[in-house]
């Protein structure tokens, strides 16, 4: 990037750090998981486990050995996530190749949506998981399968959130399988390998949840119990009473203005409406040009990751607070894919910059 094109990433970094301050202040006023991730009371060997303990292990040298103050945890995690945001922006700029001011400004707007910056600045799983997913998707698209970022990204994702790793693996496998019309030998091998790895991640997830992986009836029963358990939350959403479409909408696009009672929810409502508009407009463009438009590998993976993740999370979560922090794992990528489709439309291919 030249000095002119570097202006937005520099602004984006300052913008992101502003949310680290907001997240720190919010955590001080509303103590939650961030406190547990930083104020550690056990020896580091106690955190050699799969799941949230991995985040505690990463924080251990900063919080316990160096005794850094609580606010530095937000700074550290925000810089971890900014590394992913920056790489994703550089990729999106080349991938979309916006040739009009409208498409370029729309791309910038996607990277300024507040929800992404807030939740990836909080001490917790989200910053690390977002970076890991970004590395995996970008290196997968570039076919850099032996790169450090691709391998380490998978390792981090599997250790922290094996179920999300499972969703991403299924998405990548399906995208590759359906990328061509012929069923080649390589695809058969890929299908078999994916089935084995998916089974392994499923068993790992069930072990983490302390579930019998073969008792499907009990798992479904616990899913319903999980939806009802969120009734104690202040932002409970009655997902158990919703149909399939309503659940998908609630997870990915709530809140909207009819549910807004605070500045926080008003900002989220604006973001949700913009996100919904972008995705619906991309769907319209795709349907209008479906005969000549064929999604590439990144778009295919992003769309499948969005759908598969959503299908799982609507069975487990019924809290607005969980919704908005969960969807940052897949929504930024599907928005980039949507903008790629929108950029192909004639109104967006106007005057060159």
C-alpha cells in the first residue's frame, strides 16, 4: 500500500483502539468474563486444557508474571484482533477490486461497523478466534496450506472452539467438492478425510460439553434447555417459540429499531439494517445474474460458513448479547463476499477512482 492508501488502515487502527477503551470501561461497569480471563488465581499448568483455558494460558504471562494492569489486556487483545482486521481489509481490497467510489466507500463502511470492533477488543475468545478464522480463510483462498498462519490458525481454532473449527472444515470441504462438476479422485479422498476430521472435532466438542456424542435425543433435549436457560438474561430472545426463519433472522439481524431501548441497541439496529440491506441486495444481484455469476472459493466458503454456523447457533442461544458477539465469527466474511457480488453490478462499476 502507498501512503495514500495507508490512510484508512491507520484510521482504522485508531478507531479500533477507541473501542478497546470503550470495552475496558464497559467491563469495569459490568464485570463479566473478561475479569476471569485476566485475574488468574491458579498456576499456569491448570490452564493446559481445551476451550476457554487456552485464552487464560495466553494471558498468563502478561497478567500473572508481568503483572500488567487490567486495561493492558484490552490493548493486547485489540491488537491481536486488529492484525486480523488489517489482513482482511488488505485482502478485501484486492479481492473485491472496487473501481468506483461507491463500492470503495461501502467496503470501508463494512470495516467500520461497531460490533466487530467492540467484541474483538474485549479480553476473551473473540479476538483470537477472529484472527484464526481470518488466517485460515485467507490462506485457504491462496492455497498456502503449509504456511505458519494456516497451520497455527487451525491449531488455535481447534483448541479454543472445536465446534467452530468443525463448521469451518465442513464449509471448506463442501466448497471444494462443489467447485467442479466432476467427482475426481482427489475429491473422494477429501470427502473421506473431512468425514474423519469432522468426526474427531465432533467428539472433541461433545467431550468439552460433557455430552454423550451418540445420544442424539439427549443432545437435542439439552439444546432446548439451553434456549430456556437464557430466560434469566436481560436480553433474552424467545427463540424456542420462533420458527426456523425467525430464528435465523434473530441471530443475524437483531436488534432492529422496534427493539431499541438504549444507545447501544440503537447503534446495533443501524448496523443490523445496513447488514441486512447489503446481503439482500447481493442476493438480488446474484439472482438476476445467476447464469453468468459463479461464486469463487472464498465466497462459497463464506456463505457456507454463515449458514452452517447459523444452523447450529440457533439451536443453542437465545440471548441478544450472545448473538451480537457470536456472529462476528462469520458475518464480516460473508459481507465481503456480498460486496464482491454487488461490485459486479453496473451501478457500482462507474467512474474509476
